[in-house]
């Protein structure tokens, strides 16, 4: 009986990297950051993700190295748990169940067994009041334990981890909210409050935004909405306190961080500039500008060699202490709206969508990294609220990815619309897209859709692009030679303009072979011949306007499907020109699979989204996934797999050749899989081993290379050495000893007997061939002396064998036998590497 594998909804990437402060490892080789409900470990040298720590079931809100063991990491989450990890091996060591939603995590070096967390006062989602509490972590051998012993430290504080900081040696904790600074002293158990007025005479906005404490001195730095930084001193007295002011930022200070020794203060904000204040002086400051977007978090490494900044465009920048950028880790850029939809680059299989303002981003789904940005608008973006700027609204690729069409618009008023369509050609030499044609005002109204004609198998067809607009027209653009130019060149021009009763055109699409074009005008679907541009037939559906259109593929190419704005899914037969079937499912997104007849439809009926997988020739779906997500599905796309995946269940065979990706309205990128989390993971230890093998040290040059050559010689001369090396590599005891972290291994006395036994070779399991090999490799001298005996034995064995087979083998001479033995002793293991 075949076990039906459940279909899992998986967050495949694109999670926010700037949700919490990142942390460096003790040696600054790795950067750890929260990414959704994962914790990712990146190499600071190669920028590659070497581990993904999975275990939390909700958003990770804080991470911190274990002060007692810098090879371990603590993480907290909204799922109410604190987890302890060995991040170098990606192993979950222990889980502490607190029971409250955790918004921040702090651990001090001298407070072993206790941590500090920020929790909601009433443990509710709608709570606007939070508390700082101490949690005692039980010391038990169990992997999952409850940590319910909480002690209240501060009440009515801010939710953000940036609003609370611990002072020198953990003597006090500072927290800011609104116009108040609170300082709690642990030994004296007293609280000092320092209020500020809302505005000053000069119109300054004194609201607190963040706070940081000096690691060596009694000094607190606070950031404010007006861009000022205040350095508080002598705050152990309520009246005798003092503060000095630093001011450079023109808008609110987003985050503050001191260097390890405290000789520098780092600040960042919406200006995308990292400011380094030396010795707390307004005169001694240095800048690192043009970091791309708003700085949301700042962190410093324990050895003082690196800083890192987290940005609003889902980017982490690793910076040397001399304020030079070392590495950039770029995730999926999330904007306010993805107007281009999800588009697939046929060349790289990358996901293409809106990125930075005026850009399209090419995002690799396998590595969860951005490949590159393409500047479409080619204008400087001005960071000003309420300013109408040029937006990228449409993008489409040709079948082979050699052409990219984009549409950008700027609308000052309803009557003042600026449109521009650009055609980009892929340059093989530069491996990038170059602008070929710029068309101003391709339509008099908004462009609603654009698509290329499929010319994959018909080489003689001219590349064709169709655009539809609210002006009631669809236009056909073709690639032609520009004969008027001095140098012969290729350019795009309008070849045909079509309309239907001056109704606004909503969407358009080509059939699989490119012979038909379907264009929807309000509630009417029109089908056109792409060779003559004659109108062939029309389909009317009174219940509502057409929202999506797509043709069937392969054996279902005779069907045309469409959805309406009132929830109907309709299927028309192109041969009979009649409605085949219809269903009211409130379909929001309709996406065909380019490699099969399957079509994915996403509906939203009550408070969740559902998925239906069906074929046009059968109105009943063969796969239904209820409660896909709470959010509305905004876009979906099928991406062909490089290698077909084996799927056990027939119900889920639609996943074998293509992978379906979904983007929700909250810009969560989801996909579907029948594999468990463990099966989906790639061995991170292999990535880590590859990365470490690239680091050639002087010790390796002196000893490692010599040992490698010596080992190669031994393997070439000793046949048994090869056999023994395979035995030791395949030994489970040695694998466990080498791959298990040292701090979780049993005692050496327990492992000694297992290790020694694994090195021994059983004599009972030796074959006759191995025994002969050992006899022959004892010594060359003994072999020469016993040549006659060996010859007799081998000749007798050959005679017995040939007698059994009924054949006669000619006798070899003594020199020939000796030559054969030499060939037999040669090492042919290098053939296995071919």
C-alpha cells in the first residue's frame, strides 16, 4: 500500500533579514541573523548561507551568543520558546518553553541561568503595553523543558528591542518609551525616570526612538525623532544628571550601537549613512554614505573588526571597522506593492519582480539571494513623502529570454499621465540587458497587460509583443530593421492596432503555438488570428468583467479559460465556440503550468486562501489544498525544474516537473512540497567543509600538502592501504566521532573500545583474493624466491578452470608471469574519479 504524502506549504525564502539585530560569531567568521521563523548563518567572507537553523514555528524576534559558550546561540520567537543552538553544526541543543510571546532577548555574562525577555502585559496580540521580565532557565538533561519562573523587572516599556539596553557589567538596564527614559539599578532595586518635553522652543521633536549603553562607562546614548543623539551621564541621581547632544541626522535616529571598547558610537537612519562618533564628540565624526536604504539595525563584532547594518530593503551590509564595505547579503527586496507580478527569467530561472524603486530584481530561489538589479527608470530616487515618482508597473520576457519589455508610469493627476515602454535586449558579451527601444506614450491610458508571442519552435517568425490599455486599444509591436539610420540597427515599432467597441482592454495572452491571441474587453473575450489579425470569435459572459485569461496547453490546447471579478471561472471550447463549463469559486489568481496541462487556481472564500489544481478538460480538480494561508494570494508562477522530482503520490504528480511559487499580500513567498523539513535541507556541513577547504593556511602549505603527497604514494604502492582507508571511512563509529560536536560527545573511555574495534579488520571476512594480495605484497625478495611455487599454483588453478570450461589456455613464460603480477599490483583507483 502506497502511503499518501501530505502536501506541505513551505516558506521558501524572501523572509525579512532586518527583523532583529544580527550577531557575529566570536571569531567574526560568521554572521547570524533572524529570517522569518529561521535563523540563518552566513559566512562573512563568501556571503554564502552555510546553515539554516529551523525549529521555531513563528517569527524569530531576537538572537544572542551564549556568553558562557561562544559556539552556541540563543534565539527567541513569538511562538513563546527560547532555543539554544550549536550554530557551527546546525544542531538544536535545547528548547525552553516560556509560554509568552517573546519580543526581545538579552543575556548577561555574569547572570548564568537567567535571561531577560520582553513580553506583552496580557499576553495578547492587541496589547500595547509590554514588560521586561527575568526568566530562569532550568538545568535539566531534557531537550525540551518548561521555563515558567518569571520575575518582573520593568513595566510599561516599549516593544522594540532597540528601546531597551543593559549597562556596564549588567549593573543597570535603560529603557525608553515616548518621552521617558527609565533606568533600573539591580543592586539598589530602584528606578530613576527622566522625562523630556514633547517639543522645545526651536521645534525639536524629543520623542525617544532607541537607546544604547556604553560597555565600559556609565553612559547612556538615546536617539530621538528629530535626529538628535543625547549622551546621559550621572543618571544615578535624579536631579544631578547631565546630557550632551550630538546632531547630524535630519530625521529620526533608527538605531545606536557602541563599539566593543566604547570609543566609538555608531548611528544610522533614513539617510542611508552610517555615522561614527569618536569619543562622544560632535567634531570627531566619520561617515559611510550611499548604503542604499534606511538603516534599521546596527551591530558590532566581539573582536571589533566588523560592523553590520540591517536595511529596510532586506539587506545586510558587513563593514570593516575602518568604514569600508566588506560584504553585502541581499535578500528579496520587499516594497509596498509588486505591480509587475512574478515573472520568470527563462535564462537563469530566476524570479523577476519589483525591487528597489525603479528597478527589477533577479532573485535566485535556490540560494535565497538576489542575483542583481536592473535599473529601468534610470532616475535618481528622491526620498520624500507624498512625492509622485516614476513607477515600474509591467514587465515581460520573451520565450528565450532575449527580450525584456517594461512599462513605467508617473501620474501627477488623473489627467496628467506619463507612460514609457522600454524594450531591452540581452547582450551575450556583457551578460546583461541593454536598452534597445524607448516608446513614449504607447497608449493614451494605463497599460493593463503585455505579452510576447511564443516563437520557440518557429524560428522564422518575427518577435512580436502585444500591449493592452484602458484607452480601448491593443497594439502589436514587431521588431524591424531601422533603414533610416546611418548604421543598420534593429528597433520595435507598432504594426497593428485593434479594438472592440471602444471597450477598455483588460488583459491579453497568446496560445501555446502563438497562432491565436485572446484579448478581453470588459465582459467580452475576443480571439484574433496572429498572422492576419482578423477577429475570429467572441465569448460573452455577463456576470462580470474578465480578470484573468489563459490558454490550455498540450492536449488541452483547444480550451480558453478566464476568471471574472465576481468569482466565476469559465472554460470555453475554441473548436465549438461555446462555454464548456463554469464554476463560482471566487478565483483570484489563475496560473498555467508551461510544461503540462495543469492549471493552478487560487480562491478566497472566507478568511483563508485555497488552491485548486485541475485540467481544462475535466472540471473537477484532482488536487485541493484548503487553508493555504490567511492572507490573500497576490501572484503565482510555475518555474520548471532542472531535474524532474520523483513524487510518490499520484495526486501530487503536478509537482514533478514544475515548482509552484506563491506571493501573498504580505509578500511572503510560499511554495509546495511533499518532503519533510529534513529531506528538503541540503547538507550544510558539506558547504561548511567546502568553504573551510578554500582557506589555505601556511600550516597547510608546510605539512598538509606533504601529507597529501605521502598518502598518495602509499596508496599507489600498498593495495591494502586503499582497502583499509575505505573501511575506516565507512565506519559508523569514526563518522560519529568526526561529525559530532565535541561538547556533546560521551567520555573518551566510553568511545575508546568502539573506536579501536572499528579499526580492526576481521580475518573471517577476508576473501581469497585479499589473502593472495597480502602474500604477494609481503616483500619483493620473498616473491622472487617463491616464483616457481606460485607459478605451479597458478598454472594448476588455470588448468582446473579451463578443464571445467572445456578450453585450453596456453602456458605463459616466467617473464610474462612476472610482468602480469606487476600490472596487477598497480593502483587503478584513479579511474573511479573519471
